[in-house]
């Protein structure tokens, strides 16, 4: 009887695995843009690139947004990969910093970018 029960449980797990629970949170990124003095920057243009070459040439941005009054921009439903981030307002930007941020899957990722 014990061997029958063991075989039943083994086959049940093997042929009918429990489904993985749905992911509750989508991968997102919240960026705070600051100037060299540490003040938040409203109205800064923020672009995300998947490839460093695209970042360098400033082409094929996968997402674009502008910071709000608190210097914050949010990107939702992103792939959990590394992104190259370009921020610019007027003559200030983060080029040369080569900002690269690796996102964790299913997390609310956060980063701060300094432009100068």
C-alpha cells in the first residue's frame, strides 16, 4: 500500500506539476535625476537604450520620458535586462558617465542619475 501511495504521488507530481504563480509585479524603473549640486532636475529628457552602440550614437531608444517636478521619471513593463541611460537638460547631461543599470525581474528598480 505504501509503495502504491508513493508511486501515485510521484506520478502526480511528474505529470501534473503545480503551475508557477503569476508574477505580481512587472519589472519597472524609477529614476531620479539630479544636478552636480544634488538638486533634482525638472524637465530633463531621459532615454533608455538596450545596446551601448545605440546609446553612443543616440539612436533606437526603447523608452523616452521627461522628469516631473520632483526630478523623477518612471518606466513600466520593462524587460529585466541592462539598460544604458541618457539624461539631458539644456547643456547638461550624463554622457561620459556611461550609466548602465541592470534591472531585476519583477522588481521596482530605482536609480539616481547625475547630470553636469
